């Protein structure tokens, strides 16, 4: 009994197989080369992506570092500016206080000088009023010239008691009306102190 193999068909199949095998032999190197090139390109792309990722991460770290440094520098500049502003503000306040104190002192001095000037101007009137009051009290006219009247006033201001002599040190003398230079010199000599500070206070007349 035969195997049922068709010799012609079998030969054709062998020929087809041989042709296919030859084709595969001729194409296979190119296929493998294509696959190898593709694998290499994929590997290179992956490597490039990894390098790019590392570069991006490094750039971000550098940018963050620069940003932190700029923030620190900005904060330092703000602190320094604030400190300088505080110092300048304190200096301005202190200068304003000094200026204000100087203005007040100058105003007090001017007021004191003006008061002394006014009191000096009324000394003559005080003499006349004192003489008029005396004449009215005794009921007769006092024949006293202006020079004598001035001498009486000067003696009134400059006469000192015995217990005020040779005090030594520094003495403050308060009078109701300002003294002239001669009266101050005379009273200083009578007291005998090392230094005499003269002060005018009209309020003592009411004491």
C-alpha cells in the first residue's frame, strides 16, 4: 500500500522551502542589523533622556541655590537698611530734641534778658514812686536830687549785713530788680565769695 505522497508536490514544497531559506539567509543579516540599530537608537535615546534629566535636575538645583542666595542677600540688605533707618531716625530724633532744647533755652534766655531790660527801665520809676510814697507818708517834700536818689536805690540793693561777709565758695544773690555792673561788683566785694551768681526775681517783693 503506498504512503499517498505526491512526489511532484513534495519536490515543489522542497523547492519552495529552499527558496524561502535562501531568501531568509540573504535578508537575515539586514534584519538583525536593523534590530541592532534600533536597539542602539533606543538605548541612545534612553541615555540622552537620562543625561537631559540629570542636566535639568542640576539646573533646577543651581537655580534654587541662586534664588536662595538672592533671597538671603535681599533679606540682609533689608535688615541693613532697616538698621540704618533706625540709626538715622534716632539721630534725627536726638537732633530734634537738642534743637528743641536749644530753642527753649534761647527763648528762656531771651525772655530773661527782655525781663531784665524791662526791669532795668523801671528802676528810675521805682525811685520816683518810692520818693513820692515817702513824701506822702511824712507829709512834706523830700529835697533829694536824682543822683542822691540813685545812690539810695543802689545802697538798698547792695548793702549786705555782717553775716553775709566772707562767705567763700559760690553764692547766689537774688534781687527784685537787675543790678548794674557797678552794683554787682560792689556787692561781690562786700560778700567776699569766690563766685557770685546774680538772679532776678520780682516775685520776692510779694514774699
